[in-house]
């Protein structure tokens, strides 16, 4: 019997996947626990509509991410820090500070976890940082760390 899973089931399949299950397993386990529905025409059309909706939404998010990546490539973000005489920064510039300054100066919201910073920036000057905006969309941001 073909069924559409409503939840991830270990060893069976993922949510919204159409699988072949034995009649007894489907009737006695999957249906009573509301883990699956029968794969009839109505349910299949609902599944198709849901998948199309998700695909459309992902495309919208990807387009938005590409616009943000384009904006980021044109920005030179200036961050003022306290520094010593030899150009060493007291502390460092972290991903959290970069995200806050980006929001404050340019009104671009970026999650600090998406900023690909191996370690905090500890020297003055211009640094290039990559920001993972979406699957396959990476923005490049130039950051100018200047002394106060």
C-alpha cells in the first residue's frame, strides 16, 4: 500500500515522502498513530501543492539572498576599535560585532552564525569576510577596522 508519511520515521522514510508499506503496518501502526495517510489522488494533489509552495518560497528566499549578496559586495563596513601603537587591537572584532555594525550602519540583518569568521579580527586594516546567506549564495563583505 502506498502511503505519504506525515513525520520522519527512522528506518522507514522522511516527512512528505511516498513509500510502499505493507497493508498491516500501514493500518495497524502508521494510520492509528497519525504518522501517515493513504496516497490517494486527493492526498497526492495536496502533497504536490505543498511541495510547489515550498519550492516557490525557497526560490523567493534565494532571490532575496542574492540581492543582499550584491549589496554586501559594494559595502566597506567601517568598525572603530581601540588599538595599541603597533596596530594591535585590544580584544578583537567578532562576528557578533560585525552583524551589529552591519545592522546599525546599513540596515542589513545578518545572523552572526552565518558570518564565516575563522577567528576574531585582531589587526587594523581592510579584511574580507564571507557571509553564507543561503544554500549556494555567499556574500563577500569588506571590513575596514580603524583605530578610534
